[in-house]
């Protein structure tokens, strides 16, 4: 049977207080190494592992490479501690690359600024040839701009003084981007020098697309006064004066108390002028027109034509009225007189007032209300035809003329009362051939008859 050899063993802490016999061998269970004792040294001497030997060989190779560095480097290495040398453990830097540090006077604190830097060689080379001082480079301390954003400054020729104009600016990138693409000259931008407008006031221009020419339309404008080739701006009372010719393509609505048209000629296309617009719920205002004149050279008077709302809507033509009409014409005003009207032909509901309209009949006929003011030209074919005068058809003042346009007699049958003017009798009458008689009503059922050929 095989034999098992098991040495005495313990932790690194237990070994530190253990002194083995001369030549005794134990095992450190923490480091997994063999420890040889000499009978007097506490903890003994630990033997090297294969891994530690390999590491030592690598370090020797790195030290050999350091020995070939530029003069003065070796003496500098003499002061390095083991920990400092270990920093190079695993370094893949070449001799040429390490020689870059030859002559560097930076302190450890200054070199530690690079601790944690992830920039590439190309990125660090950007600083190659930079003559800025530490204070100037410290201006970038805390900058969060990206490479693309910093590249905006690439090729900038502005002086420090010019760039210092931005010192203290709190505008955001979005706000500063408003200037992106601006082609204004310094002189044009200097127009803003000394402007005290607030952001809110300047924001009024936000979205404005007007050109300089269009904005110049308000330059020098006095509110309420028209200026040639300028915009129109009303004053505080919304008044505007000074306009010359104006053409309005659409409708024009004028509100207010008085509309004055001070012009030599007035041309109106509308064939019918509408008056008394608000007179639709009552009959309290007169409708018409009037004019001013001076009949004597010392007294203003008025003449016009109007519908009198206080006199059953009769139309009246007046003159010499010293009282200016308002919503009504004062017919009791000083000088008010009915004016003269000269016409070629004057008609009423019956026809030409200079004529007696005709109603021609040949057979029996009863008068109707429309016959008032007319003459009935009766041409009976024989002596058996009758003209009847009815009751309750005519009113007081109505008159009718009867003409017998034949050689035959015409019978006239009365209503309630038809008095013969010649003797006052109330009876039916006969109008002889070619005779003429007139009926004049004084009531709905009473009239008088007179004429030639009556019996």
C-alpha cells in the first residue's frame, strides 16, 4: 500500500509566531507555498512559486529596457520606490514613446491631471503647439460642449476683446443659434447698441416676415394723419384725416350720429334710396328730404318734400320754413308754407287729374266705389236700360258724372236718398238722350243729382 506524507501546516498568521526546527518544512495554507525553517527565525522563509518567478523575469526584461533610455534616466530611476516601479508592470510603451517624457518638469500633481483621461493620441495632439497659459486653459474648466460644438470656433479670427463680449452671456444654445446664418454687418448690428427693450418687447417681432421696405411704411407716421406712401394709423380717438381718393370694392357700413358728405357732386347708382330704417315698429318720424336756402339774403329757410306722420301720412311739399327739420318737419314753424309744384301731367288713383276718367257701359249697370271721380258714358241700345245708385258704397264728397251717349232715355234708380237739386224731390230719375247729370254724395246713403235732360 502507498504511503502518504503530510507536513505540518498553518495560516500566514500562525506561521508569523511559529519558529520551526532547523531544516523543518511546513506549508502556508493562505499563500499555498512551502516554508523552510532555521530554528531561530519566526515565520521561516517562504519559497517562490512558478508564477512569481515568471513575473520576476518579466520585470527584469522591463528594467533592462529602461537601462537603454536617454542619459539621466537611470539616475532618476534610482529614487523610485518598488511601488512606483510597479506602475510600469505590464506597460507596452516603447522606448521612443517613453523618451517623450525626457525633460518633462511637470510635478506629480500636474501629471495626475491626466489620471483617468480617455482621450486618444489624436485628440491629445490637438493641444500640440498651444501657447495658452494655464489660466487661459482653465476657462474651459467645466465646459460640456461637444467636439462638434467646439469646432464651431475653428478658424475664428476674433480677438480676446471681441470674444469677451460673450462674457457673462446666459443665453442658451437655442437662443444663440438664432444668429446662425445672420449676414448683418457690424454697422447693422450696432443699431441695437443701447437698446433698452425687454425680451417681451423684442419678442413682438417673433415670426415677423416683413422686409425693411415694408417696415419703413410706418417710419415717421403721425397717428390720425395721412402721409403719402405710408401706412394708415388712427389716433387715440380712432380718427383719421387727410385721405384723398378712396375706392372701396366691398360694402361700407358707417355708424354714428352724423355722416357729412362735403363734396361738389354726388353720384349714386342705387335707383331707390332707403330712408327711416328704424321706423319699422312705429310711425313717429317723417320721411323725406329737405334743403337749405336763403330767400331774402338775411334769413336761412328750408324747403323739402316729406310724408307727415302726424297727418295721416300725407305727402307735403313745403318752403320758407325757418325751423330746420329734425326727425319731423315742424309744420307750425315760422314761415312754413305749402310750396308750388309744376308738373306736365298729374295723376291720382283715377287718372289724370285734369281729366274725368271714363267708364263706358251699354247695358244695365250698378255703380261701384271705383266709379267715384269718373264719368259713366252710357250708350244704351234701347230705352229699357237702367243705371242703379246703391247705398253704402260711396262716401261724402264722392262725385260721379253720367253721360247718356245715345238718343234713348236712360233710367236712374236711386238708393235711399237721391234729391233732385231743381225741386228737392227724392225719386228715381230719367236722363234724356244726350243728357248729362252729376251725382254728389253727402253720406253713404244720400246724394244730390243735377243736370240737363233730367226728369
